[in-house]
């Protein structure tokens, strides 16, 4: 997929203690701006490359734009390839920071990767706006996706065969959904799509379809169901009452330093200063 490059901008995040990461594009660091405490930012220049989860597009895009606005000589790029591809990109040294909308698996951690949770995201269960069904519990959602329930009339809807829409194998959204609903390797998908946008578009065009997508991506052309009576929102994700949720994580290599520019970006997006930007992108920051 084509990389999305966000505009360039002036400096704001301090280059703090070095975190683990994969080697990316080298950067130059100019003299620090004078200040009175250890939060004084340094002016950085160069490129920060990110790769992975399509669900994180909005939040990383917003953070990238904000960081570039504060750092006129920095370019932040984002390659939307999916969570598993983001993990692989870090392992192979093809990016600075990987992005995943799921936790790292044991084998990935054992291979030398480290994860940092950036935010929490609700996974919305979505249907076409014409669908009269408005609430399902987790158990019923599981029965629908495993083929035990196949007609909408059995859950209070129209007499129509349920069309199951999901994400492709390796998707962080799929991994999160199947883990929470305990349906891993048992879903009877009609279509397995490669992006959040594709899921939303498909459900919006089919009155019998059901899918799942990042809460931040939900638009007026689809309807998000309540789950067990709880609507997906920032508040319900944060307090845990909306149970269909997963982490948005940053992936680095555990024993390798990031470039100065990548480290500055990492420090900025995980700082309280970035919390409002993360919230505005529709997900819940863990640093406030």
C-alpha cells in the first residue's frame, strides 16, 4: 500500500531516555532549545517511519501531524499494512515503530520485541442502519459468528440470512474480536476484508450484514450496536463496561535504540501532552 506522508512542522517533544526499537532512517539533532528544566525540547530533523495496524490510521495520523507541526524538519510516515505486517516490519528493521491493535504474542516477545500501550480502542459491532436490531450480548454475537444463529429473525430482526463480515487473518481487530468473543478459528465469515474501511463500506451496503470495526472509524453510514446494553464510547471503554475492546500498541526492538528523531516522536506520543490528540482521534489514551 502507498505510504501516507503527513506534512512537515517545529519541535516539541524532548528526547528523553532511550526506548527499545528498530533502526530507521538516520536523523540529525540540532542544539537544544534553552530552558530551565528537564522537559526542554530539542530540535530534531529527519524521518520517522511507522508500519502496521489499519485501525490506528486516524490516531497515528493525528499524532504525526501534531509532531510535525512542532518539528518543521521532521517527516512522519505511516504504512497501513495490518498488525501482523507491522510486527514483521519491526523484526526485519523496515520501520522505526510498528503498530498493532492487539497485544504481542509470546513468540513475538520471545523474538526480542517490546510493546508499549498507546491507547485503548473499542471494537464496535456494526450493522446496516436499516437493521432493526440494536443490542446483542457477547454470547449471542459469538453464536452468530460461529454459525449457530444464521437468521436475523432469531435475534429480533428481519427474516434474512445473516451475512458475516470480518477481517483477514493476522488483523489485530480480528484477533481482538475473536479473543473477546471466544470464537478464534471458528468464525464462518462470508467475507474476510483487508481493512477497517472495507468492512464499514461493505456493511453500509448490505442490510443483512454484520461486521466489527474500530470505534474511531464508525461513521453515520453504519450503526454500532450496544453490547449487553452498553454503547461503545470513550467513557465505557475507559471504565471497562464496554467489554469488546483491545489495546493499540507501539512495537520496538527490546535491545536496540531508536534514532533520535524516532525516539523524540515516541516520547511525544506517549506523553500526557498527546492525550488530547489521542482522545480527539476517538480512542482512549493511557497516559493522561
